[in-house]
C-alpha cells in the first residue's frame, strides 16, 4: 500500500478555506468527519470525503486541516492502515492512547486566538457539534457551519450520489404495512406530546415505508428523509425511481387516500427548507422529535425550545423487535445461508490441501454459493476471509497485497453474511483444515465456552445486553486471555447488519433492554497477534425462557440461535467443556442436521449433506 | 409508627418563603434536599432538615414545598416507611415508577408562571443545580439560591453542629504521612494544570490529614473543608479541637515548616468568602479543581472559566487504593470482627431456642462483643438485624414497633460492621437456628454460588467492577430469581463504609477500574417478600491473580476475602454446588479456622472456638 500524495489537495483546500465564494469569513481549520448526512456506518463513494482528502479509507476517522497542520483521528483498528495510506502531510492521532489529545483540545493548542473552525453542518451530528462548540468557545474560538462542503469544491471527479431503483416489500416479508407503522409511530408521538417526527437514518426511512434500495453497498437502503406529522407524511427522495409503478402502487401514491396517509414526495435536497418552514410555523408546545444524532443543520432548523431529542428514536426501537413474519424470514435466510456455507466448507476441505485457495478465492466462492440461494440480494458486509496471522486483524479484508493462501497448517477465520429478501445474516466460523495445535484448540474451546455462556444465558426481562458481556469472557479471563471488541450487535431484518438500540458489549452503556423478538449477534473471539484469530459467531433471537420461578412474573429471556452452521469439533478440546456445554454443542449440531440437512436434501446437495453429517457427529466427553 | 403532624410547620415555612427578611423576592417553592453541605451519605442531626419538616427520616429523599403542595421524592427502599412517617399534607413521589414525575417536571406542572424556586446553595450539589435550573428556566421559572436555610429559621430546637475531639492516626495506620499525601496531590494537580484543589467531602478531608472525628454517627469524620494550593494549605474547621496538643503536633502547627506545608487553620464558616477571594484573584489559565458534586455555593465561588470539575477527585481515587499499612489494618480489624461474630453466633445458637432473643437484643449483643475488641471505635452503620419477613426489607433496622423474636423456625439475617482504629468492617451472614426448608436452602445456595462467582472471578487489570455484577446473579437467573440491589460497594479504611469510586453494580456506570489494593464488598442476596431475606456478604481485597497467560502482561486481578466468618453449611444444598464451588467453601472455612481460630485461642474464647470448628467442617459432595 503506498500513501496518497495530498500536498496539492491540501493546498487547494487551504485556499477555499479563505475563499469568500465559499466561506463568509476565512476559517482557520476545517473538519472532515467520516459520515454522511444520515450518520450512516457504511457510506456511498460520493460521501468518502475524508478518504479523498487524506487517502485513509478505514470506516472510522476524522480529519482536521488547519493552515499549518493536517491531522487524522482514528481508533486502534486502523492505526496501521491509516499510517500506510497517508503521506507525510498528515499526523496520525491515535484515539484511545493516553497522550492523544481530543480534536477540541488539539484545535485549542494549535489555533491562533479567535479562530473560526468550519464544518459541513449536514455531516456533523448535533450532539458532537454541541460538545466541540462548547470547548472551542470557552477557548475563544468559534465553530461555524460552512454551507458548501469544501471538499466537494476541490473534488473534481466526485462520483454522483447513487439513485438506484427501489424494492418494495409486501406483508409476507414485513408483517406490518407502512400505514400501520405510521399509525404506531403517531401513537408514540402522541404519548410524548410531539407533533412532528423527523426520520434521518436511512434504515429507519427504509423500514418505515417497507422499501429497500441499493444506494449504499451492503446496506439495502436509499437516500431519503421523511417528516411525519400527525396528519401529513413527507418523503424527501430524488430520482425517477418514484415513477416506478410498483413503488407508486406500494405507497398508494395514485390512490384516493385519507389525507393523513397521503405521501407528499419532495426532492431530497429540499429537506432543510421544508424543516425550517415547519420550525417557523410551530405554535407553543408543538415539539419536533429528532434523534440526538441528527445533523446539526437539521437540528438547528427547529428552534431550541421546540426540539425533542432522544438517543433512540421510536422507529429504531420498534424496528429492533422483529415480528413473526420478520422472524420467520430471518430463519429462512439463515437456513439458506447455512446451505451455502456447508457447500463452501466442503469445497474448502477438498481444495485447501492443494494449495490453490487464497483468502480472496475463498471469499468469492462463499459469495458464489450464497448467490445460488433464493432471494439473495448482496453481501451484508465485506467478507473477512483471513488465514494465519491475518486472522488476528479484527477488521481484516483481503486485498491483493495481503492475500494469503489457505493451508493445512493455519487456522482459517471466515466472518461473512448476506442480504436475502427475507433476512440478513452474519456468521463467523473458525476452521482448521489440518491438525490444530493443543494451544489453538485450548483457545478455541475458551471462545466456544464464552459463546455458549451467552447463548444459553437466562436473564430477567428488562436486562440490558451489556450486562451479559462478561459471560462471554469468563472462561478466557480464567486463563488470562481476552478480546478487545464487544460481544454482539443488533442485526436488521433485510436491513443493516449493525443496528441499534441493543447489543452485548462492555462499551455499550446506552443500550435499550433486551426483549423477545430482538436479534443480536453472539461473537466472542481470541486473537494472537502475528499468529491466528478465532471467532465463533451466531446470530441469535431473544426468546422467552422457561425458569423454575420466573422472576415473580417479571418473565425470563434467553437466546435461540438462528445461525445453523456446524462449529468445527476438531478444534474443540472436549475435556475443557462441562457436561452442560457438551450437551449444548450436541443439541446445536443435532438441530443443524435436522433443519439444514433437510434443506440440503431438498436442494439435492448430497455431498454438502454428507459433510454436514460428518461435522455434526456428537462430541463424547471423556469422564 | 405514627406520622409527624406538619400542618403548623408547613404554615411557618410558607410564611418565611415570603418573608423579605430571608428571601430577596418571595419563592413559590422551596426544595429541602437530603444531604449536608458535603454531600455526605450519613448526616448529623443538625442537618436532618428534610426529616424535620416532613417526619420522613430515611437516608434518601427530597422534599419540595410550594404554596399549595408538599411532596416527597424517595426510592423503593423507603416507599412504605415514608408513607407511614408523613401526614396527609404530603404527597409521596415514588421514584423509579414510570408515572412518577421528576422534581423539575412536577414543579413545572404545579407552579404559577414565572415562579421562583428556592434552595440552600450549600446543600444542593452543583450538577443537580445545573440540571434543575435548566428545566425550570426553559419553562419560564427561576431556581434561586436562598442564603439563609429556611428550615433553620423555623427549627427552634435545631441541635448544634457537632464539634467533637479529633483522633490522630500515625504512620502505622495510614502508611503515608499527610505531607506525602499533599505532595502526591500537588503532583496530580500539576499534571492537570490546576493551581487549587478544594476538598469538600468529609472523608476526603479526614483521609488527607490522617485525622478522624466523630461528628457524624458511623462515619469517623469531622466537619471541615480544605483548600490546597501549590504553596498553601488551608483547613477550615471549628472548635477548640485544634487546640488539642496531639492534633497540633500531628499537623505540626507549632513547628517551623517549609511554607508550602504550613497549615493555615480557618473557621469552618469562612470557606465561601475565602474561596471567593481565591476566585477573584485568579490569573488566566489558573484552574480550580472541584468535585462536580461540590455544593452550588462553593462551585459558584469560582468563575466558570476557571473551574475544573471531575466526578471523582484525585483524593477519592488515591484513598480507594489501600497501601500495605492500611491493608494490614483491615486484615486485623476483620479478624477481630470475626471473633466477635463467632461469639455472637455461638451465643445465639444457645439463646434463640429459648425464645428470648429479639432483633434488637441480637443487634445489641453483636455490638457488645465487637466493643470488647481492641481499637473498637463504633459501629460502621446501623445494624440490620432481621428475622423472617423483616429480612426481606433490604434496609431494615429493628425498632420497637417492628422488633421480632428470633426463632428456630425463621431465617435470621445480620448485616453489621464496625469501625476499629485499624479498619472498617461490613459483613452479612444468614443463619437458621432450626431446620431450613428445601426452598430456603435452594435460594441460599444460589446466593452462595453468586457470592463465590464474584469472589473467585479472575479478570484483566483495568476491568470496571460493574462488569462483574452479572456473575453474582447468574445462578439465581437460571432459576428465575434475582435481587434488586447492587452487588458491592467500596469500603474505607477506618472511614466511610460506603465509598467511591469503585463498586460492583448493574447501576454503576461511572465507576473507576478496579486495581490491586482496592477494597469492595461482595454481597448478593435473595428476598422473598413477606417470608425471608438471604444475603451473604464479605469484604474483599483486590489482589493480583496468577493466570496461565496473564493477558499479555496486562496483568490479572482477583479478590481475597478479608471477612473470615463461617458461612452456615446447614443452609447449603451441597448438590447444587460444583466441585470448584465446594472447594472454595472448604478452603474459605479452612482459612477461618486457621486465622480466626488462632485469635479466638489467643483471646481465650474457647467456647466460640469450638463453635467455629463445628461450623467449618468441610462440605462433602455427594457424587
């Protein structure tokens, strides 16, 4: 990887930072955040402004350019990559290290007195604006919104914002019509006494209208906003995709409807003006509900006294609890996904010893098998196909420069998933195609114990996911091992593979309580730098549990694995498992046999079926 | 318990709320918080203003009186007690219930437009002021500081503020001299670039100067503030106790000292004026460090731009990590405490069957045995001596109206502790003096499993205590049982029995990471309303652990029990324990035998020794 040469670009940026055509007053610093105007985790190429200006294209990072300096803040996952992709114009600010200043503190230390710090108000979330602005102001500087994005002014070959056709989802997939979702949303709005709700997150717009898109890779979403009033629905979206007859029919755009369900379609770019008009027309006590992560621009459109901000929107919370149709869809998707992986692992078992399979080939083969399944749409994230030392890089993605050949001497870790029209998958399996060492088996077995501890945990209704995180670590901790990532994240239903408001992490303190119908991942791991990586990940559904005393009718919850892919028994040191854990593995494998076995049979995939049967032989504990 | 009649008092309070002698402008509401000017958990009688005005004397509660209403906010521990102690003038606001308004929201709903809400600025913490003030202002009201405490103006027989003699602690108890503590504090101040540090918490003043007092029951502290500059030390304290020769010598008040260690003694009441003088004399970049829980009055004395506020002060953090002298003192204190409890339980075993021992008699007897031990000072909190259904009241304290007789048919729960000059204890044991039911044993055993899961937990250096909380609940959760309190709190060294900044609780998100030398309690429980309560509590020391792989030199931690009192084996259903848990109990009891047995022997307490030996017979698991 050679760094991007940014000398000329930075010179141009510094010029526009002083150009009265773009800024009211010159700005002495310009912030280039990672995100798009919707605070998306995955962004479209046209929004990769930070990568454009710096060369660093990891998923998280903020660039700040002053007249003298250019600095990049990113976290531990990306220290190495950022250092390789950026040239000497850039200083890497390693977040999480003790001596690394915050962006605000750094700005205060380098700026001349009374400086202006510019940022695109559509890209910076309101909560972050507030924090930065406060620190800068107390040091005599000003954070100022710069209407025109300054990167766009110098990015001559900036790609167009995507505007791809939409997919409509009928009731068999969604379980609830968009009209009923609007009704439920309005009842939540009435409860909180708000008159308007602004939908800014792309997956929330998609979920609300039972539409999907492909404007952003891996996430089946489309660029849009919505503003829901008690009697009006406004959808801000561009392109002739709204001319598509199925879409018009789905949204009943040409039907005679009660006025409160009539959708007004407006241009994507008109959201700010429309919201300002809403803001200007509010009478006292008429509140407007926004996520506290909505952009500063949209938040400011509503006068402060009228804003109602929450960390999680009612759509975010409703979306997390899957209904019967969604749950059944997720089950189907996971069975198809398991069929594809049985095919893959059977193929790898035969091919790896020949020394011809690279990480990229394996990833492509996984995609090929998945794409053969019904309703396959695309992958749900970039496949992590990693062998040997590459497995220890938690967010690894094979590229030609790093591409390693799978062998019978190294552990192989595959973290992959897909979007099917009926559900989203995300599964990690760690395999050895030769003979694992005793140490590798030991580590794998601790990770498995952690996986089972979470998956089999029983807990009272109302428990937050972060309270389960340590269960996944206990077996590792006992031996002085740990992993430096969370244990699980929410998973969407044919939507984003990472979604709020629940999760299982030592870092997640603002998570909402788990409830039946929520879907999260369970993915403890262990990483030995320079040697190997282990992770065992299932997507699991929160379900009611049967307990002896049932928490005085408060109710009990536990998890049911949706992922049904064998866990390689060759990697397990059976003597480290308790009887209960051993039974868990055997019951899990029995279910894989029954459910996935039947589907392999139905699809006539007999060789993969034989592989499945071999891989799901019961474990026998030596007493 | 009959309620306090408050009609006349409320009338008087409402008069002074309008009396220009006390308020600049009439206030339409007056807030009476629980605390004192130091945000102490335990307060002196002269600070029990909320109890005076309402009758409700629980440890937590805030009263608000308006012209029409009188309302009391308290939490679940006190719903019953508050309802019993308050007359019909008062509305009980049950915190934690969904429909209970916050104090701010309630004020907004009942106040006439443009109201003034008064509060004593010395009693309300700055962070709470900020929150309330913001909400009130946005609704058109004003939170205003009322200099003279309005309760004091009507409390004619208000007790005097205590001003009792001080105890000096030499190096054999503290391990570090006050001079060295000042040096360490100043180095923390230099690190953060602050020029002044204001000590507002009573236990922090006591710890810093290696002094103890008895101004507040159970907490060996004294009323004082301190302001530490880089070259000055000011101690704000009243009374002729500073004339006491040992105190003068301890503080070297009459010695020729380097000026930076010369303590200026000033009147307690002069803190505000002195701090205002400090605030007025600051040059740019001279910051003053305060706890964000310091009173509004003291916080306001420093202009906003010069304040440096943190949730935990450097003293709070330093105090939590006990040095070798303190740890040894804590060990000694716990051995003496165990001797007293062996005596008590031996005595109870003989006396309970006679039907003559009440909860109060048992509590008194526990105090009697403790007071026979060397360096005993006082109890460390009000003894929770509870039998049968009283055991299910988590913060129960026996009073004549509730006093129950111990019997061979009910579970007895004793949660008690003492202050010794060398350490603070806090221990809970749950006993049955007859034959426990299978269900009682089952519940007890789950609680024990939770206690062991925490006590034996191994975790990486830097882990926060709240990540261990679920370990204590897992066995209960598996059967659909739980308890509604945290699992552990920090414990002072001959100081407050509850101290920050660490703890083990699902509620504690702002806790500091555990480190070797910290001391916390481990106290899971189970409570069956109307029937019984179970809790097993040890005080445990955080120590380095030996692990196979040692977290890549990050280091491992675990706990060592300081409390060495037998856990009643009669209550254990051995078949519910794993082999590892069984061994833990047997090793723990072996240590009780060796360490406490030797001390009982030394003190010639042969009968109690025989009891200890009987109670620590190894468990045998039926395979």
